[in-house]
C-alpha cells in the first residue's frame, strides 16, 4: 500500500493541478497586459498635453515680448498640427508717466490653447501680466 502512495507522488501533477496552474497563469497575464495597456494610453495623453503646454508657453512668451502689444487686442490661430489658440489682452490698470503724454498700462494676457485627442478635447489656460510703457520721445 505504501508503495502505491509513493508511486502516485512520483507520477507528477494531476490534470486538475495543471488546469489550475494554467488558469492562474492566464489571470496573471490578463492583469499584466491590462496594466500595460492603461499605461500606454496615459503616456499618449501626457505626450499630447506636453505638446500643448510647450506650444502655450512659447506663444505666451512671444506675445509678452511683442513691443506693439496693447490692451483690448484679440489674436487667434491654428497650427498645422491642429492646436487652436486664442489670446486676449485686458487693461488691468493705467497710470500717467512723468514726461510722457501716454500713460503706462498694466495689461493681462489671457491665452487659451485647445487640441483634440482620442479622449476628447483638451484645454489649457495661461495668463501673464505685462507693463506696457510708451516709447520715450526722441531727444533733440
């Protein structure tokens, strides 16, 4: 009798044990691959956001450095890659300057950037303040 029990243990795994092992392996693979899939989707969304953020930062810097920028202006555009943008300038404060006929203006630049992804439309809003000082009259 002991010989029979000993042979059974040496015979290997039963069919039920093999099926359970394969089932556990399958569940493990499904879990791993679904996690990888979610990570890839998130990476794609982050890449799109990075491109939008980089464009918005460049555009805001470009507007900020524009010497002809004044209050109550509207700028719009679309890039070849499909990024749409709209910038507005709003007068925040105005103060007279000594020796100048035009007052200095504190202008807020509001920039709205939007783009489309598979998940839908994404938006990014940036704003900045700029002090616009009129040019000095030429010296005689």
